[in-house]
C-alpha cells in the first residue's frame, strides 16, 4: 500500500514533516505517503511491531510497517500480523472500488479482485474484475483500474496489454483530486493551493461577500475541461487510446471526460505525424454521469492494444479468452469498507433527475475520432497519389532535359574533336622540328628542354579544361614525351634506389637493437624481484610474467621445458616462477592420478563383466548336461 495513517498528536509536523493532516471516520489522522516519506528518519519511526509510533491500515485497522523497497520495487507499507487485506492505495481509492462493486453486483454481474500469473513473470491485478457466466463457467468481461495517483505510461501499457491478450477491455477510473494534484502558487497574501484541473465547477463572484462561490456543473450541461497543473502524460496516453475516460472527485461526483469532436481531426493528424500534443494544448469536454449510465458506459470500453515508444511493452499478439479462478469478494469484506463512507459519498450520481446521455456522448467521441482518422487517411492517400503524379511528371521532364543535354554535348564533342585534330598536327610538327634542330650537350640541358615541352603541353591542355568535352591528346605526342622523360627518370630512380637501400639498412639495425633491448628487458622482468623495479612498472611486470607463464604451460609435449627454462632463466629459476611451477605440477599430478584411477576403475568393471559372462556361459553349459 502507498498510504497509511497515524493517530493525530500535537507537534506531529516536527516528527512527520512529509505527512498531511486528514479527517476520516470522524477522527483526525496524519496521512503518510510511502513515496514522500523520508526513509532514514520518518520511516524508522513506524518500522516494526514495537515502533515508537503506530501506523494503521484504514480498512482492517491492523498495524502496518514501512519497507524501503529494493531493486525495482517502490517503498510501501505492509501489514504486520495479516497476510491478506482488502488493499488499496488510499481511502479515496477504496471508496471508488466499493462503489463500482455495488453497481456491477446490482446490475447482475459477478465481481472479483483477480490475479493472473504469466509463466514465472508477475501478472496484473485488476481493481475491479467484472465477470459473466458462459456455459456454466465464469469468464471475465471487463477489467477496471481505479487510478488515484500518478502512474508511468509503461505501467499503463503493461496492464492494458495483459488483458488484451485475454480479449478483455480495460476501463480506467481517475480520481481527479489525486490524479491531478493541486499546485502551489505564490501570491501577495502568501502561498496558496490551486486545483490541478478546471471544468467540474463554475465560479461566480458574490458581490455581497466579495468572494467567489463555486457550484458544480448541471447534469444537463457539458463544459470545457482543462488541465491547469503539471502535465500528466498518462492522462494524454489514455485519451489518445480511448478518447473518453470516466473520472470521480472527492465530493462523490462521477464525470465523463471526452475529447471535443471538433478537435478529433487535429489529434488524428498529430498521431499520424508522430507529434505529441499535450493535454494543455488539447480540447476536452466534461459532464456529470447519472448512475444508471455508469455500468453500460464502462461495459462499452473497447478491447485495444496499447503501444508506447518510450518502453517496449511485453505482450503477445495472440489473444484468447480464459476464465477467472480467483476468490470472489464476499459481503463481509464489503462491510469492512463501510469505514470509508465518510471519505467519498457516492450517493450524488443516483440523485440526478435529468442528465445527458453519457453513453451516447462517449460513442460520439469515439466515432468522431475514427471518422477523423479515416478522413485524414483518405486525404493523405489522395495527396500521396497527387505527389506520385507530380513526381512522375518531374521524372519525364528531367529525362527530356537530359536528352537535350546529351544532344548538345554530342554536337560540341564533334566540334572539339575537329579542332583538336588540327592543333595536334601543328603541335607535333613543331616539337619534332625543334628536337631535330637541337644538339644537347649533357643531360641537364636535355632536362631543361623536357620541362619546356611539358609546360607547353600543359598550356595546351588548359585551353580545353573549360569545355564540356576534353579530348584525348595525340598518342604520338604522349609517346614522345614519355620516351624523353624516361631518360631523366632513370637517373632519378637510381638516386631514389640508393636512398631506399640505405634507409632499409638503417631500419634493420634499429629493429635489431630494439629486439635486443626488448629481450634484455623481458629477462630482467622474469629474473629480478619486484622490489628492484619502480612502482609504475607493476602492471607491465604482471602482464609480461603472465604471458610468459601462459606460453610455458601451453608448450607442446615434445618441447623441452628444461631448455626453455634455461633460455629464460640463465642464472637459475626465479622464486615467482618456482612457486607457480610447483603449484601447477601438483595440479597436473592430481589430474594424472584421477585419470589413472578412472582407468583402473574401468578395467575392473570390464573384468567383472567378462567374469559374469563366463559364469553365465558355464551355467548354461551345466544346464545342458
């Protein structure tokens, strides 16, 4: 349980600062919330049977204790001397459950508080399980959850989908004053509390007393409903799923909250787009429910699966109907709930002479949401077809433009090729004539000539870079330039080869030096004591010795371990190695002994089998005689 109650005493604020004074059963109590209680100070004062202060269950009046919670389990209160109690989170929660039990029992249904188990996982527990009889067996028809405090969406999804597997709808009843807690506002006269929601009451200014008077909305009217306090994501989730929800307040009024039909289109659009519209931005209507409409309204709850992207729900897509096997609530259990009558008086819904048809209003909201969704899906399908048509036309236009570009490019290519053939012939004649006329004195002069020719060729190439088509240069020109350049590159390659050989030689010398230094360092780590090394080498020593030990123990049987030891321990085995080796040899000896014992055992078993067969054969022979 989340709440417990301590009898009122003076100066209780200094002992239980998180508590709240309340009046129940015509007595004053301090209400404690396990989620707000200080575990180190306040929690210890009510822990155990002999605690300094006694906390009691509001139903069975038995003493309760505090448990801090562990792992994923939240802090909570539990009975000390009772294993079972008609448990609920608060008095408002219990009063609401009691009222629903009586309504459905008077309507001819069986009512249970039922528990399911799914494999080894924890199942769900409905506050009110409504059953009907089919073929002589009681099967669940409706699961009702009474929510009097905040709840995670993942928990809502888990409960809904648990019953969705059973093909059972889950109806939610919200206790408004607890589900939308009041918020504190700082004003000139001090800090005051303002309700977390608006719409159930109408305020009128009293000119005589100069203050606001509040009256509940009439049974025949429907008014806007607003969430004025902290955003409640669970409420937004339930409204998105069901579009209507039943709620109660601490005065005993029962309400229907539904999404305004005119805003259904906007909400459907947000759902399809994956956008979030919080309750502060959404539009809701609220009206009072006459008692005769409550049962049929809850029974019309749809069987829907719940999906939540924030946390994957654990449920199977296969649905089947199962019968409930729990214990049915007896009248004496309901009699105990009479103690909660002073908390919420649910006689008001039955005194309404005329009211709106709540069932019809709920259907209207559901139909409006479905129609809006269908309309939006149809519009988007039409838009998709229009987009596809536009895309097809755009592709045709692009193909036409591409064909025109290809035609223009082909024409330009022909013109460039003609120009290139003419210029190539002139260029080839010029450098051949220049090469014949020159007499090179040495390679240096030849190289200068090559550089001049490459520069001329580069300038010629640049004249074609701005064109869409760049032709291939004459093969004769390229061949000549490559032949002339090869003479120059021959000398360059020789110099580069000599440099590479020298660098390779230096690299090998450096690697040999590093290998010798690494071997010397490894021998020092293997042979010397840890005290001879600085402290920062501790991890390196452990790593080197462990690697060496792994190599040693995994040596092939044919490998001579003695030579391996002499190679790495020239001055005798190190103490750390002797210690490990001795322990390892002991282990190997034990393994070999076990192996020998097993072989001897198998031999003895085999010999016994042979003797048994021989005796059996001799006995058979003896029978023949």
